[in-house]
């Protein structure tokens, strides 16, 4: 998968890739353990086998053949382990890189959301302030309008001795 394709993936897809790579690492570790176990078993079989000195020619020839088999088995096991370690290191680096990319993307989303939130708060505050100014002006107008009515009513004579 190219780097450009990776950048297009969402968080969920990236997490799924990380989980898949983790499972691959575990599978490879299990394979290494199996190979090591098989190598030990092979060594045990070789060590348990009695050498037929007469069939082998001489004890030195038999020893040389057994040593050759053991060296070949060890070299194969070493090479396999080295390949597994290299693959594991590459996968861990890839996982770390993807995790860093995911964290950076998440932080960018948080910053963007915070900026939008701040803008919405400023806009709401401005609207509230404008609303309260309008309400205050209307109340002032209402008060002034009723003040004139009150003065007019006070100027009219009252009947039946009402005060």
C-alpha cells in the first residue's frame, strides 16, 4: 500500500491495519517458536541416535556428518530467526509511523473543532448582546410611552372622590 493510499484511510481503517499487523506479528512469533521447537527436537533426535560406527566407516566420519547436519540446521534456524526479526522490526516501525500519523490527524481535528466552537461562541455572544440591547431599548420606549399616559391620567379630574 502506498503512502498516499495510507493518508486517504480513516482512523478506523488505520486502526484495523494496526490490529492486522499485530496479529501478523503474533503469527510470526508463533512460527518462530515452532521453528525453534522443531530445531530442538531435531537436535534431540540426532543426539539420541546411536551412531553405527561400522556403517559410518570411522567414528571421525560419523562425527563429521553429524556436525555438518547440526551446523546446517543451526544456520537455517538462524537465518529464519533473522528474517522474522527483520520483518517484525519493519512492522513495528510501520505501526509507529501510522500511529503518529493518526495522532496528528486527531489533533488537527480537535484544533479545528475548537476553532469552530470558539467562532460559534463569539457569534452567539454577539447575537445575545444585540438581542438584549433591543429588549432594553423596547423597555425604555415602553416606559417612556407609559410615563406620558400616566401624566395625562393624573391631569384628568377624578369622579366620586377617587384619588
